[in-house]
């Protein structure tokens, strides 16, 4: 049986796409981590918050739907608000506590606060926005405003 650690006690296994685990050069691993670290701080907009997960925005006859992946978050961790024609979604994915004495070999999950904002379309009814969280996906529904039809009336002609 071969050892999974190098002489300095660090694991040589690295998770790669597709869930495959392979032995990697520790310098390659360090290089990847450094590139990821610098990429995280390149965009100044990300300094105040990052987006957790992918986002889809769709539209149909009833209105608009925003779906955001927020794995590991509960309803209490997420806040939705509207102001000045903007829908703001913010929250925090909290890092679970690791018991003392536990050795972590791979740490690939992101834990941070996040914030994202969307312009509310003119034809959406901001007072009727709803949200639901199911299976790690936050689904926000923005229904369209009821179509306002001009009032029709008959005007009597006076003689």
C-alpha cells in the first residue's frame, strides 16, 4: 500500500473535474491555488461580495424568473430587498465548524458573503415578487403588472 502524503505530511491527491482523483506535483497544486487566489481579487466589484453559484434569468408571458444556486444556504442566510427599481439578493454561506483534531485534505468549497443586484423590469410588479429555496436553488419570481386597459365609457350628447 502506498502513502498518500509526501515527506512534509501534505496530501498529494488533488480533485480534478469529473471527480477523478490523481497524484499531482505539489508545485502544480500551489500554482493553481495562487492563480485562483489572484483571480478572486482581480475584479474590484467582487471585493464587497461574490456571487455564489450560477444564475439564470428567464422570461415568459407571466413574468420573469431568477434562479441562483446557493448550495449550503438556508432561508435565514439570505436577504432579498427592493429599492429604487433594483432587486438585491445578499447573504452568507457559512463555513461549518470542523472538530478539533480533524485533518482536512482538500478544501475546495467557497464560504463567503455574497451580493447580487438586478434591475426590476418596468413591466414587473415589484409588490408581488416571491422567492422560494429548494434543493440549493433560490428561485425568485417577478410577475408582470396587470395590463391597464383604458376605461371605456359612453358620453351622452346634450342638445
